[in-house]
């Protein structure tokens, strides 16, 4: 008998929705022509790409010619950051980011630092919020780009992107936001936000992996990173991943149409889990902002236990969760995000990220809470630190 799988790791990735897969399938087996070819199965692919571009543009309030398809959210972030750095290097070499960005932003910044760029990392408060006034203070005459994520992948905190964009606009500095975790979970309107560059990734909203897009506001200059053919209006070479592009657009369209119901459902599941955990388990802390957070994100730290042990024991009960972002798991270092919000190393090590999704149920959440209570109790009873703590209490 196949073991039941209860998936609470939607920030790591999501399954592909059947409607999305259905939209993609013909482009693998029937409509497989190259979009640059003139015959009919080429032209149908060109049309599919341009229709997808229009759909994506509509979903985020952009114009179709401001949307560029990429091979991932990571690629979109790299393009925005390195592309802006290269295009504006004659103006200056200073870039501002935050201390809680995803590696897809931090690593390109570190790369640029090695090339002689100067990077300022804005700290966040205990809830993981960036203060727009700190960005204002950090901007210098040689600042060329500010890149701050819309919503955090580990703690779910949503940043005041509109206010930060206004600060950047005031100084005439480009503003990029990594909206990979935000897209499909909260509304995105690039014009209302006032951003210049925005990255999204398909596999976070029930689309295929290896798909992404970068919004480049009309008139914004950034260099290309991938050179070759004339695809993506000469700005991103490589034969287009048509099934991926079609799936990406379909998934974003479905997510956008369903945003309110999705938000409400995930919010309710999150709150149910939060209440259950706090009711049944002592010595627990919520990480991230209480209200300004993604609806499906719950990040908690349990004192006296290791996150990895919790994950393994949850897995034995069929529950899939995360102790940090999927991309950095495998490393035993505590999360830079949890350290940046001021958690001591021990607490950062005892953290658990649960990210709820559309197929989750209240019954699954109740099962999770019961399992967690049992697991944390078991782990604490094996913990010398907890033993010392209890002795100290007596
Ligand atoms: N940015 C954030 C905030 C993410 O959470 C992720 C993936 O987890 C990425 C960027 C990278 O996106 P992709 O997996 O499409 O490369």
C-alpha cells in the first residue's frame, strides 16, 4: 500500500495542476515546431508564446512587450541584477539589497562584488521587515540598483514594496523585486507597485519547474546575459521552451483568477495550525510578521530540538515540511534569514517551515499538529538541554 503523503512544503515547489498539464501537452507531441520557423507548426508555437506573454502581462498589470520568459526565477533574478549592473556601470557600482534575500539574489550580488561592485545589505527588524527609510539613507550618488524581495521564502514576511519603490524613484535609482514567493499568493500590479524589474517563477504557483519570467518596465536598460539567436526580442537567446511557457502562463492565469479564494483557504489552514501548535506545544516562537505575511506560510522555532530531527520524524509520518529554504537545505548552517531577524543559533536550528497549499485540508492540519506535539515531546525528552532547563525550573 502506498504511504499517505501530506505535503506542507509549497514554498519549495508545487505540483502541476491538471489544467496546466493539459495546456502544455500538445506542445510536446503535436505542436512541436520551432517558434522561429515559418510553417504552420512553427507559427502555432509563435502564437502560443505571444498569447502566453499577453496572459502573463495581464496578470501582473504589465504590457506584453515588458514580459520576458526565462528558465527559472533564479535566471530572472540574475538577469535583473547583473543586467542592470552591466548597463549602468558608467553611472556607478553601488547596489543595495537586504540581508534576507534568496541566494538567487545574494549570489549574483556576491559575484558582482568580486567584479568591483559595492553591495550594501539593509538589515531587517525582528519581524523581517525592511524599513524604506533605511533604503533612503543607503542610497548614494553611485547607487544604480536596489533589489528587495516582495515576500520572504522562509518566514513569509511581505515587504513594503510600494514605499521602497517610491524612495528609489525619488532618487532615480532602478528597483528590482524578487516576487517568486509572492506571485500566485498575493496580488501583483507592477504599475501600482512602481517597480522597474520583477521576477517570478512558475513552479511556485502550480506551474512547471524550469520556467520563469522577468518584467522589464518599458524604457529600462539592462544588458542581456544569454547571447545567441534572436529569441525574446533579441534579449534572451535560446529556442523557447514552448510547453513551459504555455504552462507558466496558464498556471499564473488560474492563480490570478482564484487569488481571493486561495488566500482565504491558506490563511485559515495557517491559522488553524498556528493555534494548534501554540495550544499543544510549549516553548515555541513564531518567526516572521504576524499579519504582513504570506497566507500559507508558518515558520516556528521550537526550543531544545533540532529542525532536521523534526523533519525526519515528520517524514516517517508521511508529512513533508522544511527547516529552511529547499535551496539551502543540505547545509547544516542555520538560516541567514532567521539569524538576520535576531534568532540565536540554537533557536534558528530548531525551526520548521510549513507552507500550505490548495490541496491541503483541515484534517491534514490537525494530524500535523498531533504529530508535531508527539515528536517535539519525544525529542525534548532525549535532549540534555531540555533536561537542564527543567531542572532549572524546579
Ligand atoms: N527567489 C525566491 C524568493 C525563491 O523562493 C526561489 C526558489 O525557492 C527563487 C528565487 C528561485 O526560483 P527558481 O527555483 O525558479 O530558480
